[in-house]
């Protein structure tokens, strides 16, 4: 009964969303990342995106005004990783803050020695806080749907999935039909190998921490699955089981990627 009521409410939100059929078609057509999705998957992604925008609060920083033509592609990409998982995987936080350009985080960082200091050096294009906001630079986010192996949105939202079971450590909550030892083996091997032999097509930032490896390799998994499969086939299998998607087959079929 509860779920029927929820479904009814969700359908109403979806119906009332002020975006036309041709607007949606334009967005899908402009995003190579979404090629190869079946019509049913496109429909699910659309619905997830509308509900995502309904549940989350999207705020512009430094006077950035956000319209639907910014919010929709952002939501479509954010929801691609959870296409087969469901929106509840993004529970526990609400706000997304969008800066016009890469930003200097105005927060104090606690380093490994427990020392707090203001980080004035690094310029960020995105960050994800445990139980808190996802912060993104629009200048980077709007490029994200190109197939170049980089995707800021998938990166930051992969951190959110990773943080569902504690701090970000490259070990998100696995499904019951997955084997923790297989995940750990595959990722540990790949992470250590990558530190010794950085691979073309995978951002060297992946080598800075297991959490970053998971986030970066998730970007590559969705954009250039052939690269993950080539260098780290066991990681590919684990990601395929985790996201319950097979981008190699999907993008390969649409000739976006040559496996
Ligand atoms: Zn990261």
C-alpha cells in the first residue's frame, strides 16, 4: 500500500515536470554517454532524473543561475550509475552546489594527524562530503557527457555510493550476490598495479587513494569500458556486477567504443 502510494506520488511528480518531449530528445541526443540505452532504460533514466531533481536541492554558488537545461543533463548523468540500483542509493544527503568555475574550497581540512588547516592551494572541480553536499564546477560538469574517459559527475556520485557504508575507501556496499573477497582482490591488485604502471586513459589521480581509484575507474567504466576491460578485466566484472550494467556491450553496439 505504501509503495503504491509512493509510486502514485512519483508518477504525479514525473507528469508535472515542465520539460517537453523534444527537450528530452535534445538532451539524450547531445549526450554520447547515453548511447545504446534501450527505450525502456531511457524512460527509467528520465524518471529517475526528474525524481532526483525533486528530492535534491540544486543551488548555484557565486550567483550562478541554474535552469532546466543545466539541471537535466546533470541529473541524467548523476542517475546513470544508479539506473539499475534505484534512487534510494542516493539517500542520506540533499544538496548539490554548483559553482560557475573550478573553486577553492573554503573549508578547513583535517589531515591524517588530526591537524586542521585551511587548504588554499588546491582548486577543485568537484567534491563530495560524507552525509553532505556534492559540490561541482559547472564549467567542468557541462563537458562531462563527452566520451573522453572523464566524467566529473560520475566521479563525485561514485564517492556518494562508496560513502553509503562509511567513509570513502573504494568499498561501496556490495549486493548479496557479490563476493567481498573477489572485489577486494580485483581492486587491490589493480590499484597497486596502477601505482607502478599508470595506464593511458585512466587519470593518474586514481593512484592517490583507493577511494579515488574507485571513483576514477567508475568514470572510465561508463565512458570507456574498453579501457577498464583491457587493463583490469576482473575490476570490470566487479563493476558490472555492482552497477548491474554492461557498458562494454552497450557502447560497443552503438559503435561509441570499439571493444
Ligand atoms: Zn574524488
